């Protein structure tokens, strides 16, 4: 859907819109859908209608077919008569009267889960704007209160900045412990090839999923072992790189076979990982405490699905230990967090006026 706005918007739409029948678009009643074509040659068949924009100025809404090629036909026709392309945030800023709300609305369209969408919708409806306004008013009269509120906002940004990008979880372990099957079980479909042949997974295989409502990218990686195969060795290198960049590593062990020295080395190497004892549908060949002196590990069966709900809950609590309430203010872009950190520094330094101006810039620019 495209919006044509600004001075001369209706006249510009009339130049490119070829109605199937009847008067030009400018002669239509407001909000009456008109079917026609826009674009070179046959162009794209679109629905166009006149709508009232912010302040009551007439604007044109053009509903195109999906896909970049169809939209490009319409955009090219409008640009060909001098209409300038503007980012969606420009029009949303006019609509909402707030750059922050406009940006939240823009990010809302990219939200991959219901939980992320609800948090972004709250910001589009003004939650962050109102909190920044309250902090701005308190910077001079209650610096200590402003500091506390800024600190809470900055902490919440750890969640807000992941609402679109999501978190990264990587599966680690030696070959044939069930990492690929676990990825498929979490994703709900056969994303990765499962084979008894060691070293089947050579590249990083990912799936975007929702865990407890949070957007998460889970990565299946090559089994970790020493190998002379240059291709498998490259896969191991990529696997370790993915583990280093992950927010959380799930170290998968096969409890149906005796622990190997590789398993023990990985437990020591991945000290911060969540340890997963896979294949609990088979007789256990070891117990954690007796095997390495560590704490208990979560038992699951990626084959049958046993323990997956508990695993999802553990992953969710680890990634988001203190989930914000839906109605709470939540910075959702990295630039917002950086500006809040700068404002917090200024308040702590006793520079309330400078902090107020920094907050004003954040509210007026969004980032």
C-alpha cells in the first residue's frame, strides 16, 4: 500500500491512475474505492481512493499487488511525474505527531511474534513518549527520580532492541548427539537433515522461531571434533564462530552413550551453556554428578518431544530474566538506548539542562 501526500497529491495521482471506467480519481467521493491501472504498459491493476490525511488535506491511498515488481511499476510512474519517494516514517510522523511512535509503528510491521508486536504496539500508542515526557519534566526538580527512571529504561532496552532482530541461540555438541533433531523439534518442521552419519551438518543451519513468544533464531552447527576432512573442519570453525556470537548456547550431550573425552572437554569449555541431556527415551549410560561433578542437566528427547516445554521455559528465562509488562515504556532501537545513556550521564553530572535538551532531541528525532 502506497500513500501519496503533500501539495498536489490528488492531481499527481490523476496523471498516473487510469480508471477502468468513470471519472478521474479526483472526481470520486472520499473513501470510494476505484479500480484501475498504474504504470508503464499494462501496469499494475490497483485500487485507489481519496482519504483525509492529518489536518484534513486530501491524500491518495494506492493498494497494489504484493511483490516488489508490481509496487515498482506504481512507484516508477509516480516518480516519473516528479513525485518524490519518502520513507514510511515521514508519513507516520505526520500521522502520529511523534517520530518515536512512527518508528514503533514501522517496526511493528516487521515484528515476527505476537509478544513482540504487543510491546511495539504499546510504543506506537505512546508508552515510550509519555515516559520520556515525564522524565524530561523531572530532570530539574527531581534528578534522583529521573536517574532511576532512565536506568530502568536503559535496562529494558536490552529486550526492546531485540523485538525485531530477536535473540540468537546456538546448538553445540559433538556429532550425532541429536542437535539437528532438536532444531527440527523446536522449529516444528524438518529444517535440518537428520542422519546417523557423523559430520552430516557442515554449515550453519538456522530457523527463526518463537520461544515463549520471543523471536529467536536457533542455529544447528557442525559437530565439534578433531577431523582431517577440510570441509568438516571448516564447518567446525563456523560452528565455534556462531557459538561465540550467540546469546545462549545449548550444549547437547547423548545420555544413551558413555561420555567421551570430547564431551567432558566441551562441558568445561562451554561453562555458561545450558546442558541438555538428549535421548532420554533410551536407557541412560551416565549421570551428570557422577560423570563430571557438575549440576544436573535437563533431560529431553528430541525424538519424542519429552522435556521440550521445560527447555523452552529455561531458554526464555535465561534470555529474558525480567520480562517487561506489555504496557511499559520500552526503548526499541539501539540509537535510543545510546541517547538515554548520554542523558543519564548528563543528569549524574548535574547538567540537568543539557540532559533535558538531549531528551528533547530524542523525542523530536526518534533516534
